C-alpha cells in the first residue's frame, strides 16, 4: 500500500507599501493593447510558452538613468538652489513575464487569459493581467511541469514634485521626489504533478501619468485536489517564491517652512559644496530585502498563497 504525505497549507501574504517612493514612467504616444484567450482539453503531450519583456522610460531608453537636472532662475548664481527648478529625473520601468508548461501525456484541461495594455493606468487598472485555471490527471505514468514568473523593476533619479502630483492637496513641504531602485518578483513552479487542480492570477502596473498612481504587482496561487478524479489530494511538487529588493533615497525637508530650499535647510553636504545636489534625495537612506519561499511535495489537500505589493510617493 502506497503511503502519501498529506499537506494542508493556507498562507496569505500581503506586502503593501514596502516602499514609499515609487513613481512610474508615462505612456508613449503610440500605445499597444493585446489579449490572448485559450482553452485546451487534450489527452496527450503539451508544450506551452509565453514570454513578455517590456521596458520604458520617461525620457528615452539608454544605458544609465538621466540625473535630476534643473533650469536655473538665477543667472548670476546658477548653483543657488533657491533660484532653481528641477527639470527632470528619469524613470525607467522594466516588466518581464515568462510562463512555461510541459506534459508528456495525461489529461489536461486548461483555460488561460492574458491582457496587456501599455497606456497610463489609474486605481485598480493594470498593464498586465493573467488568469489560469488548470486540472491535470496522469495517464500511464505521465507528469506535468510548469513555471510562471513576473518581475517589476522600477528605478528613477530624483525629480521635482511640481508637475508630478495631480492633486494639490497631496503636496506638502517635500518639493523633491527622491531616487529609488526597486525590484519585485513573483514565481511559482510545479514539478512531477500526477493529479492537481490549479488557479493562478497575476496583476501588474508599470505605467502611469503621475506619481499619484502606484507601482503594483499582485499574485495568487491556489492548489486543490482534482475534483473530476474524486481524489482527496493533489499530488506533485509545488514551489512559490516572492521577493522584493527596495533601495530608497530620503527627501530634503524645508526647515524654513517657506517652501523654498535654501539657507537653513538640512543637507548632507555643506552649503559651500560645489555640487548642491549632494543631499538627501540622491543617497540611499533605506534598504529593504524581502524573501518568502516555500516548496511542498506529496499529497496536498490545500495550498493558497497570495502576495500584494504597492509603492507610491507619499508627499
């Protein structure tokens, strides 16, 4: 009599606001929308692959990131911070998504949808969305393997607040948005599956018109027994990994209370420094690394795992 390990695991993880300094690049004049819907019901081998890489910039794609420049209002003293307006601080976002599925036989029932929209997003709208419902039953020793991985990588140099926050009530004394470099990944893997019912959902946002709309990624995976087989467990190996690498600069506070960065304000560099940009917003002030990983093998009665990441400017 074969013995099975029975795993019952429900894990819900919500990581909201790991960072508080993200802003996203805006849409380009020509935008793309595409979607894919598929339904598969087959007794036999299956090979499936989806691969997306999308990279965009608030300036133009190149090596490096443009620094936080400024237009001077004081021709006599162009290094005077009180007479300058920050003109730009480039934002670059890269989204990658890869999904692979392979069986060497067996009964597969799969419903899969994918939607991509490169336009500016707001609220709970997304640039990339995927949904999957899958059931699998082994025949004559066949197995299923699958992997799904998405990465949201957003980095920016410091930039003026003006023109980036749509709501006037969101603007305070902080008149510079700091630099940051944030990378978040979600991944699930299946191996040696002989019986399983699976659902996965991915939502990702990497494009917005202003800094008031957050960068975001959510992922959920749910594993159950294959009800069509009448089994009490799903059999196979399931791995899930969530990671976040957050590097953020600090803001430059207006200690005068007058809304102008100048004499009396707090800088990392002395006021006499030739490069007055050497202050809060272009130096690392907080580093956060998050890793959440689990692998289970055997008879699985239940696995639910969810992750949500949201990051935006809080002025």
